[in-house]
C-alpha cells in the first residue's frame, strides 16, 4: 500500500521534531549528521528512510553520537 503525500509529510515532520529533541550531548555535529545521511542514501539496504538491517529510521540513528551503521563493514562509526 502506498502512503499519500500527507502521511509522508507527517512522518518527515515527526522525524525532524524527534531529531531536534535529542539532547545536544547525544547528537553529532550537523556536518557529521549530513555525512552519515549521505552514506545511508547511497546504501542498498535503505528503503524509504528505513534500514533493512536493523529496522531503524536512518535520520534517527545518524543523529546519535553513540550509534553506528549496522552494516558490515560499517559505513560510519559511532563517535566517542
């Protein structure tokens, strides 16, 4: 079943709000976030923003310092 545009917009808005709510000490820099998302966007395991390996929304995973790409080999590492 295909989602309509309003459902996709709602999901995008919710994800953006969630990422914005992550405390600063748990988030990567904006540059790291966009680098991670760029790696995810080129990955064959991503479908509609969801990782087929772990089931996460990549926007959420990419924003968190202690998270790493679940692929083997990992496309990006966790920050210390």
